């Protein structure tokens, strides 16, 4: 699993991620009007990136793209852990772990 957040600036990394996410078909309709008012319609298909590098770079804060091997890319809304119902417990557990690590480092 890979989670992609916005804000990356390395253009090569952004292009690699865009390639990994994949492409989709985009239909384009064109109408041409001839000299005597005759009309010609043409439909063409082109391949475009699902998420181009510039869109990945500018993902809004709190948004990620989750990549799984067995599923298409998933746009994910993230929630800050302090806002979760168990946020106070997480904060307490975090402080306890940090204190244990600090004590172990002091010995």
C-alpha cells in the first residue's frame, strides 16, 4: 500500500507517481463546417493521466491518494488524530511511549 500526500516538489517523483496511478480515455468531439455549410463530426480518443503531476502536487491539506495493488486509486479524506473520538487516549499513550524512550536513552 502507498499513501500519497500533496506538496511533493521533485518533478521526477511526481511524474513516476502519475504514471503509477495510470491513464484513462478522454473522448473529444470535433465538428468541422465546410465552405458550403456542410458539417463533419469526428470523435477521437486520447489517453490522459488520471492524476497529472501538478494535481498530485497540489492535493489539498487533509487529502491523500491511496494506492493498493488490487484496486484503482482511492482519494482519501484524512482526519487529524487529535480530532478523533479517541484522540485524548492516543495523546496520553504517545506521551507514555515518549517518556519510556527518553528514560531508555538516559540509561
